[in-house]
């Protein structure tokens, strides 16, 4: 059952990719025009004068002239598909046009043959039309998929690089600030200690203590402002110049065709012809032979060819599949001796088809690989930004918490004594000892409690750091209920929420180059935390499916909601009553 569902999803995914690329607006293009000319004028020519050499040459002329007429007829559809904005409308236009051209081609070739040579082409109408449709649809689809996937790869790379540029700048800034934080804290502690010593060297009264407390407050605000600068993204520096992409040679693009793909396409295209000239038995033998030849060619391609990038790879690839084409031609002439020159078509068609399928596979593979690598790099960079930002700002907020709760608290106690009388030697000594301890703790290990005291929003945690890092790329609105905030105090929950948000932001940038997102955390009656991220854009058709599609977790789903993409995930409850917070939800945002 699971296998059947998986296979069904795979088929639906393949169909969705085919439909996405066919309706991309470039179905009719220069490469499909070139290959269709080869198909019409060299490979799939009509049969004239019993398929003799003279008849084949005449058929080449007919096929070439017919292609010119058909290309002219396809021109309006070519213009229309580039102007239409609706994918279904594009699909209807290009597929209807292609179907019409395939049907018209047979009588058009007959008319041209009668006009030029005063003799008609041979063969029944229906098998010839079916062959035209299968060949045309396969060839145009493969070219469309290859070109669209290469273009998609470039677009995804451009979006992710535009996101990476400010993220990397933010990372460098965070690293510089992290490297300076110890020096900043030491200088602050030194200034406050020196000011305190000056104050204590003279008679202490309420005003002198109040003045020192104001200095502590000022230094505290300076540290807090510096921490806020770390946690706030810098404005963009203008257009991002994308790094030049390394050009990939032919050797790197020639991937082994999928098993039996060449046999399937060639067999479907020639099946009507085989049935008409040889019957079911010959057609069946031909299909079995094609499968075996494809198997041999696939094995040779995978085991004998050098690695992608080697100079000899294209030559050996062409040699392997040309030999396969020669074997196909020999099989065709052995099964149907009367077809003459037509039987030699496989010598050109098989290697040509192998190359087109190979490039198509490479386009799909490279688009997926480029997207995956860029996604991983973007996610890792965001994590690095979060980690470096924490290394830079947490010690500052730790120090602010100590200055607020420690040094200023001691100032309040000393000022209370000074307001009534001159503080005693013991009281002054206690003030000195406790403030010295506070200054030492400022430079010591970071305490989450002090970080919370020193932040207007409390400890940011992994989720807060990740959101802060992504603000270099996206305008993010964040809200969380009181229960959700309490749940985030659990480290595992916090980490998982950060992973979900990162996945959503990467998808947003990848699919649409989104510029803003809304993150909402709330708890359900069951205690589970719902993480919901909404960003503008449209999911690829292949990913507009049920829960779990396009994500790494069964409790996560991505779906389309009007013009927005929504990623929703549910986290297991930490406890029945998280941290004893009020049941009344209190929205928090930053």
C-alpha cells in the first residue's frame, strides 16, 4: 500500500513538473525549432518512391519545405504563449497548436510531394499522424523541460544569492562585534570602577551617589544600544552583484539517460509504423529488442564512461549510443527488410534521443542540486549569524542585567544610607566589595538570567536569534502567546521551532524571492505548539499537495492560501501546564 501511494506521488510529481515546464512560456523556442527541423527533414521524413535513396533525398526536401510552412503556422502560438499570463491558457495554446501541426503535417507532405514530384507519399494516414504526435510531443516536452529547469536553476540561485549577500554581511559584522565585546566590557568596568573610587575617596552624600548611579545607567544604556545594534539587521547596501556562475561543459551535462527512457520514446514513436508494416508480432519483437539495446547502452554509459568533466566523455557517450543506433537499424531491417532507407533512421535518432534525454535529466538534477545546496548554505549562514550574534550581544545583555540589578541596586542602598547620615566605613566597604564582585561578574561566564534582565524582550533563544538573523533579508512580524513563549523555554522546543522557521524562510526566498513574512506561535487545547509562517508567493505545482510534501517532518505541511504560501508545524507539548503561565494569551512580539 505504501509503495503504491509513493509511486502515485512520484507519477503526480513527474506530471506536475512536465506541466510546469510546458506552460512556462517558452515551449516553442530556438532549440525546439532546430530539433524539430532535424526531426522533420532528416529523421521523420515521409516515404517516397518505396524508400529508395532517391526517394529519401526527395523526402528530405519535402520535409524541409513542410517544416517551413509548419513553423510559420506555429508563429502566432509562439507569440501568444509569451504574452499570456495564465498557465492553463498557455498549455491549451501550445498543446493544441502542436497537435494541429502534427495532424496537418501528413496531408501537407502529401501535397508538397504531388506538387514537386507528381507522386504521393506512402503509408496510412492514422499511423503517420500518431507517430507525428508521439515524436513531436516527446521532443518538444524534453526540450521545454531542459530549458525551463536550467532557467529555474538560475532564478533560484539568483534569489538565494540575493538573500545570502546581506546575511553574509550581517555575519561579518557580528563576528567583528563578537571579537570586540571583551574589550568593550573591560573598558566599561574599568571606567565605572574608576568613577566609583573617585566618589568613595571623598565624603559620600546622596547627590554624589545619585550622580554615580546616573553614570552606571548611562554606561548600561550604551551597552544595551550596542547589543540592540547586533540584533538589528543593517540596511541593504544597494543592488547585489551575483557571483559569476562557472560554465559547465558538455562533458558535465551528459548524464546517463534513465533506464529504458530511450527505448520507451523511440518505441512509442515507431510503434504505429511497426504495426502497419509488420503486425503485432514484429512490433512486439521490436519493443523487446529496443529494451535490450537500451539496457546494454545504459550499462555501457554507466560503467565504461569516465567521470563527468573528462574530455573523452562526450565522444564515448556518442560512440556508445551510435553503436546502439546501428544495432537498432540492423534489427529494423532484419524484421522489416522492405522499408529500405527508413530502417537506417535509428542510427541518427537513437544517439540524438539519448543526448536530449541526458541533457533533460541533467537540467532536472542540476536545478534540484543547486537549490538544495543554496538552501543548505542559506540555512547554515542564518544559524551562523544567530550564533555569532549571541556571542556578541549576550555578554552585553548579561552585563546590562548585572549593572541594573547589581550595581544600581547597591547604589540605591548606599544612597538610602547617605540620605540620612554619612555612610559608615563598613557600609562603604560593603558597597566597594559588592560592586567589585559585580564588575568581575560582568567579565565572567554569561548567565541566561542576567541576559533576560538585560533585554527588553527577555532571552531571545534559538528562535529569536534565527528570526533576528533573517531580518537582514526579510521584514518579519513575530507574535507568540504566553503559553507558546513558556514552551520555548524548553531548549529542544526552541531548537525545533528555529528549524521550522528557517525552513519556511528558505522556501519563501527560494520560490518567490519574498520580502516579508509573518510568524505566529500559539498553543492548542492539546498543549501542542502551532508554528505558522505566512509569506507571499506561489508554490510549484508539484509541492501543492497534502501535509508533509516538501518538508522533512510529518507534522509539518506547506500549502497555498490565496496569494500566500503557508508553512505550518506542530510541536509536541513540553508539559501540561508550561511554566505555570496564565491561560489568558498575551501576545509577545519583536
